[in-house]
């Protein structure tokens, strides 16, 4: 046993690193550290950096003459002279000499049927729904929480499914940049508490929330966002009975279903976040952050829960933001994800269906469009009426925690203000 540095002068006794969660953090309710990250830090060299150390200071794109200091990590070939950010904003989330992939991505995902997955998934559990070229896949947060990145191929396209538990951001991207297909891993670094990814082809660093290359050969490049939606397992199972589900047979031994971030989304301060928190909403409130081209807008859950169907425009895109499935569990509250507190689901779609712009209103647990009277579910599927069988196109969005949305999109409009 040895003593691991944590935060705020708190000291935790940590066992040697294992492939299972080494301890419960439930006694740190007001500051829930990340079990996996702390375990990895404990397994590093005795002389390694503490997890709160900034890894570098120096140049950003606006000060190219400055020379950034190479971070104290082993074996990195990242070109630190190319950066779009102030690299002092990068902090270690993991303290081992080379923190990359200490939270291991899934490079060879296995999938199973809805029937098979129903044996271990609870109806309330959140899953990331990704659909491309007629293929629908569910990536349960009980798995993504422990891996954060899945390098996958869907409908013949190389994609990466990402989830940052510290920001609750589930986002999908095309893995192709400039004719090269990249594979991504977790760098062990954070910026504004958000996952910083690295690619194995150029060892460039990428911001998960924005999909931007921020350091290295590909700094300034932009990954193409692909629509992804957080919904309950019940919603996915009923809408896509022939869909495929990421298997718990990942090749790693993890306590899938357990939440190593217990009480995180009821804390008052995000992990390793040093910026000012926008006080318009609680730091950990969920907000549907919608992107449409160069435009963005935020829709806090506390606001849209009242309306349930928000007809709006983001830039020139007519959108609807649905709130529903109110029993959907948080993956960041209770020790076991199926018992997580109910937070609901917030999803966003284009209101333009074949040139006709629809206007929606809540109708019981469903939604109804005023133009045809058709009935729609929260997944944007028309399940009754004139338009039965039609599907709304999802727009790029995620259920960010408020502090993260405000940190990366500080000047965008917030619905209801």
C-alpha cells in the first residue's frame, strides 16, 4: 500500500494497480475523484508527477515564437511546436510516466444482439445510439465510462465513438483526416476537465468536445462530427430490435455497471477544472448543446423539461429539441448505473422533413406535429399518422454538463434567456 496524492489536501490510501476498481470513492461525495485515473497514478513511478500538475507551458497559435516545454512524459513523439491552444491549459488526469491509454480504448469492438444484451442491460440505463447507412448500434455508458473511446467501422465508414464522463459528452466522429484513417486513444491529459485524445498515426492531440486537433502535426484540423444520441436502453431496444449492441466482452476486466464516478454529477466543482464556472446554471446541470454549421446553442434540461418540445432555429437550421424518457438513469450518480437518479433524455433533430418544416408539441409520452397530426417518439420516428415510418434527421448535439458547454462555447446563445 502507498499514499496517493489527490485534491484539496485529501489523502487516499491506494492499493497497487489492478484491472478492477481498487476502491470506492463514496466517502468523497463533494469531490468525487476518478477511480481509474487515481489507480493508474498509484501504479506509476514513485517520482511521477501528481495528477494535478500542468504538463506544459508555452506557445499557442497566437504566440508562435514561444517554445512550449515538452511535458514530463516518456516516449511521446508529439510535435509540441504546433499548437492552437495555450498548452499550460493541459493537465494530467493520470500520473504514470506515459499516461496514454491507461484508460484503454476499445480497438476491436464486439457486438451482440438486442436479445443477448437485454440479459445484462437495465431498461433505464443510458446508451449512445449511433446510426449510419442503415446500421443502428448501441454503446452502453456502463462500458464507455471505463474506456471512453471505441474505434469502430459502421456502414463501411471508420468512426470513433467517444464519451468523457467528466463532462458527460458523448460524441461521434469520422476517423478520416486528409486521406488518412486515424485510430484514437486516451492521452491521460485533460483540458477544461474534458478528455484529450491522441491519434496513433501522428501522435497529435485532439479535444473531445470540439473534435479539433490542438497540438501536433494535425493541430488545427477538424474531425467531422457525426450524429449521436444518448437515450435509454428501453428506447433503443424498442426502436431497433435488430440493432447491435457493444458487448461487455471487450478483452478487459472491468466492473461494467459500476460507476467509478459516484456522486460526481451532484458535486459543486468538476474534476481538475480551474476555470471560472458560469453561474447562470449549476455546474453539473445537463444541457443539450446543439451545433449546426458554424452556429451553436444550448438548451438546459431545467428549461426544456417544462416545454418538452422546443421548436427553434440554430443558425439557418430549423430544429426541435425533445426532452423525455424521464426515467433514464444518470451514469454519474449512484454506485451502480442501473440505480442512477432519473435525469431524462434530451435529443435534437432537424424539423425539415423533405422540405416541409414541422412544428412539434408534447402528446403524452410522445410528440405530435401540428402540420399532419402524426405521432413521434423521442428517437424522431413517426409511429402513427400520415407520416408513420418517417425519420427525422438528428443534428449534432450532446448532453454536456453545463460547466463544460459554457467553457468551450462561452459566447453562444442559451435558450430561455
